C-alpha cells in the first residue's frame, strides 16, 4: 500500500504542479509589462473563472471516488457507466456556460471591485478564455476517472502536454503578438482542447489494452437510467455545495483585497497563487488518498484505512514544509521572478509570514477532503465547509474587510475551523 501511495503521489504532484506554475507564468509574463493593470485584470477575471469552473469540481471528485470504488469491486462496467454519465453532464454544463457567458460576464464584473482599466482587461481575458469551458469540464471527468483507476501517469502526460501548449502560446500571443490579456485567455482555452484530445486517445488505448473494458456497454439500457443519474446527483450535490463555499472564500479574499488597493490585489493574487502551488503539492497526496481510500472501501479492507490516513497526513505536512522553506529562504528569487513592481514586491515580503500557518493547517484539510471523497461521504464535506465559511471567514471579513491584515487572519481562521470540524 505504501508503494502505491508514493507512486500515485509522485505522479500526481508532477501533474498538479504544472497547473499553478502555468498560471504563475501567465501572471509573470503580464507582470513584467510596464503596467500591472493586465496582471490585476487577469486576477480579477480569475475570480469569475473560480466560480464557473471550481463549482463544477464535483465532476472530478465524484468521478474519482465512484470509479475507485468500482475498480476496487472489479466492476468495469460500472466504471464505464460512471465515466459516460459524467461526460454527458460535463458537455451539458459546458454548453450552458458558453451560452450564458455574456450575462455571466456582465453581472460578474458589475459585482467585482476594480477600477475601469482593470475591469476592461479582465473582460478581455474572460471573453478569450470562456470558449474552452466544455473542454475544461470534460478534462475534470477524465482526470477523475483515470485517478480512480490509479492511472496517475496518464493524467500527468495529459496535463503536461496541455500546460506546455499553454506556455508556448502565452509567449507567442503575449510577447510576440502583443495580445496581452486576450492572448493569455486564448492560450488557456486552446490548451484545454489539446489536453482533452490527449485524454480521448488515452481512453481509447485503455479500451484496447483492457479486455474487460468493452464498448458494448453503450448498448446497456441501464447506462442512462434515472437511478444511475440520481445516485450521481446525490453525491455531487453535496460536493458541489462544499466547493461553492470554498470558491466564495477564495474569491472574497481577492475581492476584498481589491477594495484596499490595486497593489494589494496584485500582491494577494500572487500570494494566493503560491498557496495554490502548495495546495497542488499536497493534492498529490490527497488525490492518492482519494484513489486508495475508494479502492480499499470497494475491497472492504477496513484495516488499511487508518494506516493510509496517517501516512497521507504525515506526507502532506512534509511537502508543505519543504515548499515553505524555499519561499522563506529565497524570497527575493521567488517573488522577483513573478513581478518586477517594487510596491508589490515590498507587500509580498511583508505578508509572506502568513503563509506558514495557512499552508500547514490547510495541508491537513486537503488530506481530510481526499479521504472523505474516497469514501463518497459528500455530506461530511458539505457540513464542515459550510460551518467553517459562515462562522469564521465571512463575519471576520465583513467586519473589517478594508484591513489588509485582517483579511489574511480570516483566511487562517477559515482553515483552522475546517480541520477542527
């Protein structure tokens, strides 16, 4: 079990870390343009995309847990049913997002705070990126399915190729063609379709090398049964609510920052990206925990669950400590490669100390998330996130949301409640 855990964690970390690093490259390229308006606009638009895409995170998480349990039970037909139903949902939701995108954009940027130039840059980024919505959601499903089958290497390959396309197009569109935020958004959109193509080829290869996986399942009358979809909706409903409150927390962190000043928004956006880099490191262990917990539950081997949880918690704290050590030992290098703005750099150095408690406590929270996702206990995830958000983060922010220190403390308190619950 330990070998499986470390193997899956290794592949997951490599796959996960490319995602925020790609976002950091987006921001760093835009951050080294003479004005930081484009960087701030991209960050502001990112709030909307957090709502749009993160709240559909249940497509990945639910697929991982259910697929892992089906794999543990050696029920290949159910595994294919889960994939097909989830892909159907992702295509429907993706098309709805694109269809309603003009209204989402208009309402979203009316709610968000930022000066006229920052909002204009954000709207440009939004319009360029939104066409890739269906591909993003389908990629969530394929990622969850391959993780549930302990095929992290496939996820790694698809993610690296997709993000590699993004980086190449970023350099071309932003630096060579001068498309700025439009180029950053378009590059991200195109890269998601590239990633989806890789996943489709990987799935077809899986069908070819696994005799137990047969396309004849498409003729099964139970494939699109009401019972099958109702079970999927029941689990995903709770994960959706959990994700929605998490998104609100991250989004308010950035939106309250914008009310203080554009410089604070830019600095906190970079700190948030660093938090996400660390989270993706920890999620390497969390995703492995999801897969193995689901498999163990499917096999009904309950003795291994406790050992798995302790192993995952230990490694999550270890990975986080390594990341924090690098940031604290080399602050000039870490922040300097992201932005050249003297004001923003000064703010980053001043508030980097908040990263330590936030990241260490957050690491434990992410592992517990993975554990309960693997058990498909969506209700526990929903309730803990609801209480943490409503009774700690929001009241603290609303009371003094213009105070840049209280914003960081609220983020810390949010994670503390989440772990305690």
